[in-house]
């Protein structure tokens, strides 16, 4: 199935997010139909904060590597690393040239504000024109950045409808968890809805029943890996043992990163 087709299958596309080549190769080898990237993982691996807009080079470098994988890859490009629609479009066209299947473009900014709707629609339209074959997942941070008053569903709907009209192929609303809100988004937006998996708050089976077409894991795997690494190190230090569980051997990792090359 093409990446676009994966958004219209019998089940939502469960999208794990990688931060380096080995992680992406391991996820592909585990049978996931597609792999995404996580901007937090990419930024943290480079010693930088997420969403600061200064990991363009790292994002492109990882995309070039992940394009080798035998499954479609979609890239978290934050806000496109520019407020200029032409520059964002050029970035996405470069990603498409590597063979990247999709891109995530968000309207949230580092200062906690949202990019004006007309500006974001101009970005999406420019990307659509420059990379007509790539899957544009238009992310709105209306829920993610909601203040004390809580998220505004009506404002969210206005944004995602505008992004759909500008040429987006799917919409992503991270932070949405209430079933009534999800159902309203599915009902009123004519594009596949992507939500973020939130442990203890969302259930993949229930999301499928509500009509969600894509469930992203975001930075969860990266944060889980950090926990596992520290847990293993402190276990060896404190008890002389490694936590139970299958750990890939040196040779297995070598085969993983070389075997996934075309």
C-alpha cells in the first residue's frame, strides 16, 4: 500500500517515530507499515530544545538516511524552519527528492503562539505546489497549546478546514483526547484525522471505532529509550545486573543498519 493508502485501511495507521537510522530500521524490521520522525528526538540528540526551529540540517540529514528504509517515511518538519512559504516549500521539495513520502507541518510556534491561519494556509499551498506527490499532514496546536480556558474546538475546526482547503492531505490535532471532540473532528473534517497516542488517555481500538485514521507515537519511544538506557546503567551500577528482556547483540545491530540499505 502507498503511504496515502495507509490512511484508508481497515485500521488506523499506527505510526512509530524514530530519531536515528537504527531506530527507523528496527521499527521497519518489526513490521510497521511506515515510520515517522520525532522532532524532540532529533533536537535532543543534537543537544538542542525542540521546536526552536534550528534543526533543519539535522532533520534533512536524518531524512536522507531514513529514505533507504523499505517502508514509507514521513518527516516532522516542525513549522518548516521558516516563516517564508517559499522556503518551507523548498525544504519539502528537497525531502520529496530524497524519496520521503510525507511531511508534518505545524502551526505552533516556539513562543507558544499559533501562526496566523492565512499565513499557515499560504505555507501549505506553497508546499502543495512544490511537492505535489508528498502527503501533507497539517498539524494544529490548538489543543497542545491551550491555556487555562482549555482548547477551543470551534477554532480548531476552522483551522483544519482552512488547511484542508489549502491542499493538506491529513490533519493532526495532538492533545485531543475527549471522545466527543475526536468524533466532531472526524465528522466535520473531510480528511484523515491523526491524533497523538496519550498513555492512559487514548486507546487505539477506541480511536479506530471513532474513525481516527492515523495514531502517532510522537516522542514517546524516544523518551522510553532514555528511560531504558538509564535503567540499564543504574541496574549495572547498583546490582551488577542488566534488566531482563531481549537486547539486540552487536552483530544484530550491524546487520540491521546494513541490511536495510537498497
